[in-house]
């Protein structure tokens, strides 16, 4: 089935299939669906499928002021490259905080 007969020469020719992916943000992640399938010329087929994956990456910076956005970019100011302004640190929840707020206070014990 990977070859078909050329109507002009009657010789076997290779079948060509082109998949065109279109964005459908409502499609289930693991279940793309065909929206069009047609033979565009002899032994040359085009199949269009809608999938959430074709929509690209949606950056997610909700609740974050530093760190990555999940798509190769950064949260916070682009000029900071995911880092915090001077004098602050990026904590485990990817929020910029003053150093005192980022680390719990460790009391000092002095034996007398």
C-alpha cells in the first residue's frame, strides 16, 4: 500500500503523504482528529489534523516573579533573565523575596 500505479506510465510510484497540523486548543492532548484528507494529485495525499500540540507553548508565569516560564522564556522582567532585582533572591516557589524573607530566621543561642 506504500505504492500506487501512475495512470500515465502504469509504473509503480511511491505514495507521498503530507500531514498538516492545525492548532485546536480544545482538542484532547493525546487525541488529534483529522479535519481533512484528500488526494491532491496522483499518489500524493494531504491529511490535516487538529491537535492541541500545534498551538505551541503557552508561557505560565502565574504567581511567579522569577524563574522560567515553561517555554524557554522567563518570568519577571525580560531584562532580568528570570533573575530577581538586586538585593532579592528567587525562592523555591519562583517568587522574588528579600533575603530575610526567603530564608527562615535561625535564632542565635549563646551559652553563658
